């Protein structure tokens, strides 16, 4: 059952009826508190459902606007591509003319009122085979190999036991020694309703 949009503000504005001084004192008040929790959880579920419905509706609108944006830009992107290609050909021609004229410093750009088309040198694309490179580095340049020791905490933790030493909670290894550099902080039990 869909919740009307008008109810969203009402649902969000409802206030808790219980005062701060109230407490659970017997089974009857515990059942009543449980009922209030259940009612609140139902409201939370309704709010989540309503929010998801609204988000879904808005998402469809966003998709329509995004599709319109892409379609509306097409003729302008085609214009940019067409004239950009013509400028690229012209610039290539001027570079060839400079080379043919024997110029030492070749100008690879144009200064125009709105844009500055240019050819810019790019670094080569690098493809590495790290496994083979590592073998070569070990034989020729071991100083460029990183050695990063890491703690295998999950495996180590399985071998440790918790104990109290001088009133502090610590880990003890299989030799009975306190594991240094690991601090344990006791925390209270976590309360859940489930």
C-alpha cells in the first residue's frame, strides 16, 4: 500500500508521547514499550518505502533530463568536431610549411579569439610485465625493489588468547608472553532489539 506524499510531513512531525522520567518497571510496561518500538519500526518502514518511491520517481525524471541533455548537445558537438577537424588540418599544414621553410623553432599552436588549438607532445604509453621486470631488477638493480613486510593479523590473532595482566586486558602468545604493541580496550555488551 503506497503512502500518500501528503502524509510524509505528518509522519516526520509526529512526536514521542513518552516523557524522560518513564521507565519499564514490570512485564506490562515492557510489553507496552515493545509495542511502541514495533509501531515506530512500522513507521520507519513506511517512511523508507515512501522515500524509495519518491527517489524512484525522481530518478526517472533525472534519466529523462539526462537523455534530453545528450540529445540537445549533439548538433553542437558535431559542430565542434567538424570545425575542430578543419583547424587540425590547417595547423598540420602550417607546421609542414614551417618545416619546409627550415624554421628551427616550430610553432605548433594557433592563437584564436576563443580557443588555442595546438599539438602537444605526449609521453609514450607504457605497458609493463611486472613479473619479468622484477626478475630483471633482482639481477641488475635490486635497489628499485620494494620490500614491504606486513603483519598477518588475522592469522596471528587465531593463535593468541586474551588474559588480564595487572588489571589490563592483553593478548598472550603461545609461549605465554604478553604481545606488545597491541592495546585491547574492553567495551560493554551491545544491546540489540532483534
